[in-house]
C-alpha cells in the first residue's frame, strides 16, 4: 500500500536520524553501539505503525500504559519483546506479565511483591528494574534514593523476579547539566548498591534517557534508552 510505504519511509528516516545522533553520543562517551539497548516507546502511534518497527530491526518495544501494551502485544508479531515502562498498578500486574518480558517501573515494594506473586503463579521470570526518583519531583514515581540500601537488602526474597538494574527519569525542566548530574546520581547509586545486593542479584542495567535527553544518559553509562517521540515525528498520533 502507498500509505504504508510512506509511513515506513518516514519511520526509516527517523530511525536513521536517531541512530546518527546516538552514534555521535556514543563516540563522545567512548562507547560502542552494542552496549546500548534501544526500546521504541510506541504510545504515540497505532498498532499498525508499531508493527512496522520489526521490519527495521527494532523488536524491543515499550508502552507507558498497561492497557495499551496488552492491546498492541495481541496485534503485533510474537518476535517483539515488550517493556512496560510506565506506572504499573498492582491490579494490572498479572495481565501485564502475560505479555511483557521487562518491567522498568517497579516503583515501590508492594508492586515488587505483587510482581513476584503473579510471576510465580504464571510460571514466568520477568526482568525487573527498580525505578528511582532521581529528580525528586513529586509528580514522578519511584523509590527515594536514600531508601535504596534498605530495599536491596530484601531483594533476595523475590525468587520469581530477575532484578537486573535501575531506572530513572531526569527532571522535566532540567538543563543538560542538571540531567547529567541526575543520571550520574543513578549510575553512582547503582554501583554502590551492587556491592550490597544479595548474591543472586546483579544490577547491570541502567534504563535512563529518552528522546530529549539520551545524549546525557549515554554519557553517564545508560544501557537501555526509552525512545518515543523522536522515532515517530511526522507520523499521525493515535
């Protein structure tokens, strides 16, 4: 179809532009492309547009709202790996775990316990990131950085989860320098917590950086980027 070809061409151009900027950020940081996993956050577009991403080699997709993840996971090919990147209520955990292999937004202990119970019941082992409120904004969820040492002491109790890192978001109105400091805080916190974790827990991942701040996140060691609006510029939002 002509319309689909046009959308695919726009999407391909956006992906190329992003990859060029990512390459520059990686070069500046002395890092390699294979060190960073990019999750395309598809909340801006329809399932039909999201379904074009695997054609471009992008099979890690993310959603902010659980209901939207459920809908798109049922519509897209099984080769897609789904990431729940937004707030997750406890009553939506079980259904989300039927589709998502990654949970980026475990922002309080009660959610971790619910994830563990439901993962055990479903016989799955999701990869889970602990969300930390590095900007200290009241509108953002996440653990307070100061409570994290106490949290990691109990991670061994969550036998059905693979706790594999931290997630954070920079401040909405933060300057580039402030973003660098906030991402540095998350990296340093991860490095310190790693020394305190139970033997079965390895906090190797840092999920930080979105369309507006990924160069700063790359500079501070991000291993996962969550990119949305930059990939879908020029495409009609749903």
